[in-house]
C-alpha cells in the first residue's frame, strides 16, 4: 500500500500544495484558490496518487479554515505544523529563496519524517465563538491600555505626584481629571469641595480620592513649563468630554453603527438602511444607548456618509470625521462593517485633534463645480493629445497643412475640415476624425470656461478678499475655500499647513538636524498653494526676497523653500 504526504502552505486567497511519496520524491505541486470547488478537485487529485494520504498545514484557523473543514469532512488525516517550525526547518533545505512552493515542500517533508506532530482537531461552535469573543476583548483591552498610557504620560509631564497617587484605569480618577489637572487647581478647590464635586458625579470613594488628590497637590508648588497646554490636552480628550461615541461605517446602501463608552467598551451595535428612515433609526438607537452627552464618529462624510452627517447636524448632534480605521497588522485580521464601526468610535476616543466635517451648501456647490471643471479639462487635454496623434499619422497633404498651424488655430482649422467625395476613403475618414475631435475640444473648453465663470461668481460671494491677493485666481481660491470649509475647522495656521502638506516634516537624528518634504495631506489644496507660490515668485517682490535665501538653505533648515 503506497503512502503519500501532502503539505499545504495556507494563505488568505490561495494555498500551495506539494505531495511527496515515501522516498521524498515530488508527485504534485499546485497553487489552488481558497474556494471549495478548487479544494475538492485538489483532494481528488491527491487521493489518486496514493492509497493513504497524510495532510499537513501550517495554519489551524483563519485562511485555512475552509481547507481544514473540507479535509475533516472527507475523513482525511490532518497534522498541524506551526509556522515557526516551518521557518526553522527551511534552513536545512537547499536554496535561500522564500516561496509558497518551497514552504509547502518543507511542510510535506517534515510531516513525512517527524512523529511528534499533533493532529488538527476542529472545535465545536461554542469553542469558535469563545475564541472570537476572546480576541475581540483583547483588542478592546489593548486600545484601553494605549489610551491609559498616553494619559499617564501627559499627567507625569505636569503633575507626577498625582499620577502616582491615582489609578487612572478606574472611573473615579478619570472623572477627577475631567475637571482638575494641575496642582494649583486642586489646591484652590480644596479636599472638601473636591469631595462634594466628585459625589455629585456619583464617584465611589469620593472622600478618599479627594484627599489623595489634595495631598499630592500640596507636594508640588512649582508650575512645569507647558503645564497649561498639557492640562488643556488632558481636559479636551473626547473620552472625557462625552458619555459615549457612536461610530458609523458608511456604505452606499447600509450603515453599521456601534455605541462605545468612554473607556472603549462596546454597549450595543445595529445596522440600518442609508435613507431618511434609517437615519431616524440610528438617532433613536443613540438616544437609547447614550442618553447623555454623545458624539458621532463617521467615516466618509464627503461621500456615503454625507446624508447622515447633514441629518445629524440638523438634529443638533455633535459629529466628527474619522479617517479609515487602522487595520490589525496580524495576517488573519478580521474585517466586518460592525468591526469598522467599533474602530471608528475608538479612533475618535484616542485621537487628540478631531476633524470637523466640512460644511455643505455653498462649499459643496463650489466642490462639485471644481470637480466637473477638472473633468472637462482632463477630457479636453486627452482630446488634444488624440488630435495631435491623428495629425502625425494623417495623409501628407493634411499633415503638411495642419502642422504649420499652432495650438488653437490648429483646433479651429480641424473643426472646419470637410470630407470631399473626390478624396480617397483614408483621407475622408481622417478628416472626419479630426473634425469630430476638434469640435469635442471646443465644446469641452467652452464648458470649462462656463464652469470657471460660475466658480468666480460664488467665490466673489463667499470671500472676495481672496481675489485681491496677488497670484490667487478663481480656481485656486475656490480650492482653498473647499478645503478650509468654515471658521474654526483648523485650530491654527500650522494645522492648516499640515493639512495641505505644506509643512516640513522633522527628520533629525543624533547630530543631524534636518527636515524633509511633506508628501501627504490634501494634494488638491497643495497644488493650489503651489500654483500661487509660483506666480508670486515671479511677480511679488517680498516673495522673491524670501525665496532666494530659502533656496540656498533648502528644506534641511526647516524653512520651506520653493517646490
């Protein structure tokens, strides 16, 4: 009876299988999709190679779950080889490359030679659910620990005695820090009044906590540099301003929402359709789960979440925008809409500076006009390139006539071409193609000009002072208004520069002190600022005076030069 060993290097979308016989000779090497028909076909092909098959896999769950289920349901003997064992064993095989096929070969050969490998025993439904809940709790605990460590670091910087006296993982100390963060503030309050303040907020052990805070305040009478800024940072953390956050993962047809308390624990989850009725359902859900102070953290406020954001704004709700939640770095990272909603809420809780959603109304009108004009300009450019390509390959008489003309005159002449019956078919069809392309260019350029005039009218209504600045035209000023949105959205000029990708990024180490160019941020806004800068470098004396030393020093000095 012949015996074979099949080693599988499991992946998320594909697996690689290598089959060896008793002598170690390779009988099969195949890459298969992580799909049931493909796996069943692989099983049949492997069983056709021998009488008794032993399977080995380097994953016990995640991407290998379907493969394991298929093999177990067909009564196959399955062994588990940890990835660390495979990695260490690879060093004893010939070659230094790292491929799926080589890993599958190592897995099969180790299964053939070793007798200490454990068989795979799939768990029941309760075990699988317990594993998922445990992993979810671990994620929540890690996020909470990160927030607590950040809070401890900030508190140590201004008030180390209070950081030692408080256990900031408990609700009482967190409530204390929402109101008082500095030694002077706690001394002014006094232990008795502080105890009353805590009792009014239903804090357990208010007397002990107030006494410990007062004693810590008496041990520090020196104000640390930056105390006010750090105290404000601790005070303005979202987790200490609201009773909970509702994170929403937005899609075209559905919305997934999760209510999370300030510590990061999930209170409840729900989903609803992306329409007016669904918006009302979500608002009722939020009022039931977080009846007090709450905040909404939305993804995609400018796209799928635009309708919900406008509805919540009209209802007087506090809304912040979060970026796409960070995914886990593990290989088998979980991904569902509900998990994304939970991560959106926790992202808002752990973010120091929250993003206010852009306004709609006139700002949104400017945005759609800018996008439409940009599309017309791109289409006109593509048509011009197509026209020039036609001219290059046109018949000699057409090419010699058109190449004498320049840009606009060339387009006008091509739009007037006629396909005369006396010409051959190549000449007639080329003339027709040139005429059609030229007229398309004229139509697109006229459309772009009309849109620019409408943009100019809106800009004059919103911020006419922008147009008085040298180098600022209707398109660049419109882009600035669209990105800026409204007063108060950016906390400082530095925040606006960082958002635009115009702030140099520190890249110093040791004795080296330098900066590098910021290539992130809003690239459309960055392009508008770049266009304004180029014009002012040619026409504005003050800019010329500034640019000369900046160009000599370069970005290493931290002073932004021309880009």
